[in-house]
C-alpha cells in the first residue's frame, strides 16, 4: 500500500477502561476511514518523555481532515502544549509520526515551519 493511499482509522485508547467509558465509546458513531491525502494533520503513536522519566505524551494518535475544526481539552499536565510544540517543530519528539499537509516532521521540519 503506498503512502498516499494508506488508510487511517481513529486510534482506540489502550489500557483498562471503566464500564462507563466503554459504554460511552460504544455510543460514539464510528468515523469514516480516511487516507493520508485527506488528512491535513496526522499524528500517530506520538511520545515525548522528559528526564528522568516524565511521560508528557504517551502514544497519542489522531488526524484532522481538511476543513475540520479540532481542539485539545484536558487537565493541566495532560500534554496538550507539548503536543502542539512538537507539531509546530518547537520541541523534539521521542517517537511517533507527525505529518502536516503531506510533510513528514522527521524529513521536512523547515517546510512545516513555513506553513
């Protein structure tokens, strides 16, 4: 499968979920599968660990399609600002994939900064 036609599906949170969380997840309609060409932003398995062992971002995955509005919500220390800093090339990631408008963060950070 080529990079342009690779199908992306929303990530499923891992770990032990509570019964109410499982019920809420089951109530959410499944999202349409999208391709990399449709995603303006793709984040897959993103991780950032600060010394000595502070896991600021631990395996987050999501995508945003062209024209969508997207936001981060969460408590203090949840990794919102760290994720944004990684996407905007202000902070290095430890692992994962970030693609902004078809540009891979690992190979084209300067072009991402131009956007």
